């Protein structure tokens, strides 16, 4: 309730507004309606002052009545206005006056259109505007004062509370009182869901449950906007609140701690307070702003508590680290001292080449008070022949205490001098023997070269394996360290502190490992000293033997009949034999060290091949080579790369020239005889083939002479012409087979096209023989560069043979396939299988299984295909007979062919 003071009487603002409205009603002779502006919703809400400050539920929206936004003075207007209630929306024509204060809209005064507006109404409107402005301002001031005191309480809680859960609960209590809500909740986020952690309020809780899920979109909106105002029917309200308990309005604010959403604060249902001048009872943006500010301050306080907790933990850690650091410093000092001692012991062992002295230096350095300060050290030698450990020497820390070291400033010199003394171990004292095969602990040390730290716990678990060793050592903690050379363990060192009871640390283990390694190296050097001397003597013998072999190889090289020239990778001549001297007409001493290029006139064309052989690293062999400088002599030339046997590194090249002049003459004579024999065989076969047509021709010539019938004479003439063509074919095949390879005229042509032409020419013959011709090709056009007529001759021969070999109703399949670097052409027929013996000779000249024929057709095909750099083959089986020839698409040049023949 707001009161006006100053004239000696007290009157509430509600009564003043009610009195002004009654006066206005008398002026206009009708009841006016007062609407107060709710800014953030852009609506005018009707308030009834006649029955106290109550809300009627009617409202005028600015969105539905946009012309109301343009009101800027208290004039009387008459228009049709859209009025809304909770149940309906309708239009009504009224008169209205806008209420303003200092240019800001306060509300709207409406009255029926029949009302009469008098001139004195303006003064009452002014009083109404002042009363409304005063009431609203006074209500806001009192609310701000009340909230200021609550903020002070909140500040005290946030600054003094040390428990985060108590801080949240007490902050929520203050927030509920500040916002005047019936319920306030805190939902803590755990993974993808929210769990109820605090609930303050009266009556039945409207929450749906103690655990709920909020979608990522809704959570992103909360994180981005930080504020959320919801009516009863919003999407978020259906997730948070149950339908059994009515919630008029609520606000939700995320609690963001260090950039992460850790929870959600929800305040629901604002309670009405008597005397509060407020046109609406739901939560508004000021409430949202207040709750958001509280959430931010709570987040800062929680961050402060977390930071304080982390700082306290870090302080504890720092104190612990400081203590450990001091311990580490002490340990480091001790280890530095022991490392210095280790260096001195190692230096003393390096100066000795006697095994007994090295072991005494090891044991003294490990047990002396100026050394590593262990109580006892025992050394066992590994006897690999018997697979046992033999106790060789031991030393106690007290056994050297009385030794005078006052005259020594250097521990290494002291250990070296004392090691010359006789060992205190009794020679007659029995030596302990321990077998290590089958013992897991000792095998780990001897065979795997691992250090074993025996502890009371290990003795309890591995008592059987350590029983014999424990009887010798008599301690519950000791270290077994392998003393190993480069390949095997030479002995083991056992260290303990049984008298002092001091524990053996990891650092001690590392230092003893280094000491054992140094001892192993020293022992191995000592044991290998004589072996090194023997090796030196052996190397000297090997050197002498190598020189002998070198002279022996040189003698063999000089005795060879082949001319041998050896060159380095730089092309310098490093060796020649006597045969090469005689052939080149030079003196060995004159050309050794000179460039092989100096022999270029005599070895024309060979010098470049020497460097090619070195470049490719392979042997090059040439036969029947003629050099102008050597007259009518011929040579076989071999160029072989020279490599080191161990490193496989190329060190030069060997040129070998074998004279083959006499052998070549014999081979040529043999070839001439073979040609004469082949010519005789060919003549016999050709004579046999020619004799048959000649016999037929002679017979029919006699018939023509004896016959007077012109029809028969004409028939005989046709037969004579056929036999003459047969003779011409035989002569042509013989000439083709005997023809030498000549330069062919090549051209680009379509292999598929000429095949189709050939098949068209054989169509009539195929029909007569009842054979089907089929062509398979993935491409309609396959270009090839070669002699078109010669290739055509090959295809004609293969197709004709296939037709003749096929049975009635058979099939001949021609397949052309182009690959990356070649063209494959195959002719298949389903005739009788060709025997394996026949297949081997089928491409030989004059070989045939036909009654008629020279046997040159397939031989000529093979010759033509090979002229084009290709190859031809035949196969036969139960699936039919197939002839295939392959033509390379990249033809080999003439020079390469000639080189290949050589």
C-alpha cells in the first residue's frame, strides 16, 4: 500500500486513482476503463480500482492495434480496437485517451463511444497521469530498496561460505525471497541429464521428477541467452514441470562455472504481495535480470571455492615436493660421490691386466669406507663347462678398515697398489659351488644378464630357488649383479648390507650395474690380451700368405692365353697380362696407370662398353668381333665388373679378349656343309611336290592330243590351269622360305578391318565345308604399324588351315585383343587334336601331315611374325586347336635386332 503524505491526512494511491476515475465517470456520464502498459510484452492490461487493485484479464495488444504505437499526446480518439481475454478475442469501437508522463506511455483510458467529453476532462487526465506515475515509481523504489538489502545478505553469504552446497542452498533462499516466488530449484548437470539438488518452496512441488533431460538446442539457447522466460505452455515447461501442478510463469538461468554449464536455477510462480502496485503478477525481465546476476555471482563464488581448494591442494603438493626435493638432493649428493668412486675403481681396473687384481679391486672398491661402502661383496666365477657358479673371492667392509690410506690422496692409486697384496682368502678353504641350470633366479642373471634384487618378499615366494644361495649369504636382502663381457656372463657379484641394515636403493642398483659392466670389460680385455697378440701374429702370417697368393694369381694371369686388361672405376689401366702386351704391342710398365682411352684406336667401340658395364654393374658379352688394328683376326669379348668380395663395392672392370679366328673358320665351314645338306633335302622335297603336278599335266596333255572333243579339251585345259597354279604356289612358297630377310615397307593399317576382308573372301569356302566363321574383338578398330601384305598372308594361312582342319558343322573363332604393349591374334578350330610330337615340329620348313602341300605355310608364318618382332605358338587339346601370334605395338629397331643377333 502506497500512502501520500504532506497535507495532514493520509490517503493511499489506490484511493486517489479510484476518486479520479469516479470524477472522470461523472464528466463523461459513463464508466471508463483503465489499461496500464506492460512494456516488455507490448500490451495494455485492464485494472479495476473500484474493487481494489484487481486485474480483469482483458488486454489490448500493440501488435493487434499498431496505431496505438503512434500515440504521443493525451487527445481523445475514437477507433475500433481489438480486445483480448484468456478465452476469446473481439473487436470493439471505443473512445480512448493515451496516458503519458515525461513523454513515456503509462496506460490507456477507454470509454464508450456515446460518452460526452467535456473541456474540464483534461485536468482530471493530468491528475490521473501523475497518480499513476507516482504509484509505479514509488512501488519500484520500495522494491529496489528491499532487494538491495537482500543483495547485501547474498554478498555476505557468497563471501563467507566455504561449502559449495551450503552456498547454493542459502543463495537460493535469498533468491526466493527476492523474487517473491513460490518455488525455486537447483538442478545439477551430470553428463547429459540434470538432477535435483535443492528445492525451496511451499506446497506440492511442480517438478516432473528429480532427474530430467534437456535437449542440446534448449541447453545451447540457455548458454547463449543466459535467460529464459516461459509461459505455462512453453516447450521447456513441459520438460521441467508436471501437468498435475499448475505453473503460471517461471524463469530459468544456467549456472556457468569456468565456462561450463554445471546446473540450472529455476524460479516458478510469483506470489502476490498486498499493497504492491503491479499491473501483472507473473515474473518479468527485471526478475530474470536479477536471477541472472545472482547466478553469475554464485558462479564466481563457486569458482573461488574451487580455486581455493586447488590452491590448498597445490600448497600441500609443494610441501611434499619440497620434502622430496631435499631427500633427492641428499640422494644426489650420495650418488655423485658414488659415481666419483665408480670412476676411480674403473680407472684402477683399466691399469691392470691381471685377472686376480681386477677382482680384488672390484671387491675392495665395493666394500671400502672410502668406496661404495657396502658391508660385504662376493664374486662367483661362471664355469660354463660344468654350468656352475664357483665362489672365487669375498671381502667384508671391516677387513680393510685397518689399511693405511693416509699416504694416498687418490683412491684409484690406493686400490691399484693394495691389489698387489696377497689375497686374504685361504687357498685351502672350500669353494662353494652352485648349479644354475633350472634355477629361475640364477638363469635370469647368468643367461639373460639381468640384475636381481633379492628382498624378504622374494625369499618368501622363491625360497626353494634361493635356498643354497641363502645358506652362503645369510642375509634377507642382497643384490645379484651379472659381470658380463660382450657376449657372455663371466661371473656374478653379490652385494649386501647385512651388518648396517641399510636398504639397497635403485640408484645403488644402477651404479653396481655400471661397475659390473666396467669389470666385465676389464676381465674380457685381460682374457683376450694373449688372444690379441696371437691374432696379431696370425694377421702377419695371413699378410705374408696374401702376398704369396697375390703373386700366384699374377702368375696365373700372365699365363692365360686370353688378353686381359683390368681398369679402375676412373678408367685407369691397373693390370695387363703378357698376351695383352703382345696383342696391343705395348710394354706393361708403359701403360699401367694410363687412361684406357689411349687404347681407343686399337679397341674401337669397346671403350664405351667398359663404362656401360661399370654403370649397369652387369657382364657384357660380344661374339665374333673384328678389329681393324688386328688384321683378319676375330675375338670373343667379355667385359666383367670387378667387385670387392666383402663390401660388394664396384672397384673396376676386366676386359677379356679371346681370339676365335680358327674356331670361326671351322664354324663357317660347318655351316656351309649344313646348308648343302639342307639344300639337298629341300630339293628332294620340292622335286617330289613338283613331280605330281607334272605327271598330271603330262597325262592330260596326251588326252588333249588324242581327243577331238572340244568340250573335253576345254575341261582338260581347266585342270591343266589348276595344276599350273598349284606349281606356281609351290614355287612361290619355296622362294618365300628361302628368301633372306629384307627391308620391308611398313605402314599403319587396321588389323580388324583386314581380318573382316579375309573372312569375307573365305565365306564361300566356309559354306561349302559347313564351317561357321566368328570374329571376336572388343574394339572396332585396332591400328598396327607393319607390313600389311605380309601380316595378311599370315592371317590367310591360319584361317585356311583352320577351315580345312574343322569338321562339318564346326566353328572357327578368330580373336583379336589389344594389350598395353602388344596385340594378340588367335585362330581356334574344334577339329581333331594334334599330337604333341607333331606340335613340336609344326613350324619346321617342309614338315606337313597333309597329303598335298609343301609344309612351308606355317614356317613362312613364323618367319613373317618374327620379322615384326613377334612370336607365334600353337596348342591343341580336348578343347580344340589354337594358333596364336603376338605382335609388339612398340617395334624393335633394326639396330637393336642386329645387336640382338650379335
